[in-house]
C-alpha cells in the first residue's frame, strides 16, 4: 500500500475527531468562538515545538518570510478562523454529519474561487460535478420538518453558515498554498511546517486579543475545559500536518478524493456518539454531494 493512502485516512480521522471535540465543547461549555480559539491555543505550542525540533535535528535555517508570505498567511489564517466559527456554530443548527457535509462544499467552491480569482478554466466534467453539488446543497438546505419552497430554505441560517464556511475554507486553502510557495525551493514538508507554525501563531494571537477585548470570560472557559481542549489542539495539529504530508506524496486530486472518507466517519460519529437521527433526505444529499466532490477533484 502506498504511504499517501494511510496518511490521508489519518488526516481525515484526526479532522473528524477534532470537529467532534469542538462540537462537544460548543454545546456544553464554550461558544463557537471559544471552541475555535481552543483549537489554536493548544496547537500553537505544539507547532512551535515541532518547528524548533525540526530546526535542531536537520540543521535547516528559517527561510525569509517576505511581505507577500505574511499577506497570504494573514488572509488564510483569518479566513480559517471565520470558517471554523461558522462550522462550530452550524453544529448547533443541524446534526454533526450534515454540518461536516456543508463544510465539504469547500472542494467545489475552491474551483469556483480559483476561476474568479485566478482565471482557472472549468472543464465540462467539473461543471457537471458543480451542478450535482448544487443539487445536493438544495437537498441539505431544507431543515427537517420545514415547509415551503426550496429556495426559502437555501437562505436559512444553517445553509448560510455551511456555504459561508465553504467559501472561507476555499480562500484559506488558496492562501496557504500561496504562502508556502513564497518560501522558495526547500523541502515540501519543511515549508508546510514553517507555514503551519506561523499561521497558528497568528491565529492564537489575533483571536486571543479579540477575546481579551470582547469576552474575557470565554478565555477563562477555554482554560477550564483544557482537558478536552488540549486534545482539540493535538488533533488539529496532527490533521493539518498529515494533509500537507499527503499532498507532498501524491497528486492533490487523489488525496482530496480519498479524503472524502471523512463524510463516512462523520456519519458514524453522528449516529454512534451524538445519537442523532439522520433523515433519508440528508443521507441522499450527503451521498450526492460526496459523488459530486469526487467527480470534481478527479476532473480538475
């Protein structure tokens, strides 16, 4: 078995566990912002430690961090903060599996953002995949038991949070790639580690200062939930590193396609851990969205 396959499955698994922990924190003790900050607060020390160890073991030196690198890092880090808040807030609106599925529209929206920002062309196959994804979103946008036309449900809070997180994650992904490319011709894993450490440090400082200004009680709550929050930080760091590592080993299209195993993992988590009910409509929507994402990543 090629190494990139277990690494990608590990990345999807870490990410699923991290969202499970954040959902638990957000529904019990923390707000969406607090659950998001917990991710950065407890992963930042580990990221910096990992970078320090890598520098000592390899003898590498830190690359020059240009103004363009910082611009990409700040845009990507900010977009990821807002996207994560949207996803955690979404968990309070709909069940865990549907929340993760909405987040997965990131793959489709990345192609759209790439076309609008970079002028990347969309093939006929990719266009079909996008249309399938739109149909899946229409299925998922209607709340269980809701009445009325589909377009009214497309603008409800759950749909706006889910689609918004997808757009923000798309901008975040593009920005992180831009930041990493700014580091020059060094080992891909080291570029990923440097970018990860810088971004997480920025996210910790920016969110920490914002909460210090607006909601100091939430900072105390993050500390009080440290036994769980520490695992949020650990799974976040491990998941992020595995994604970057997998991309260095194999074509990103195949990695993203295999990464859709997260949909199945989130479904099992929704049923087994949160004891949530999944409707036939939601299963159909998640299945169709999974098919559309798979078709898209193989077409681009």
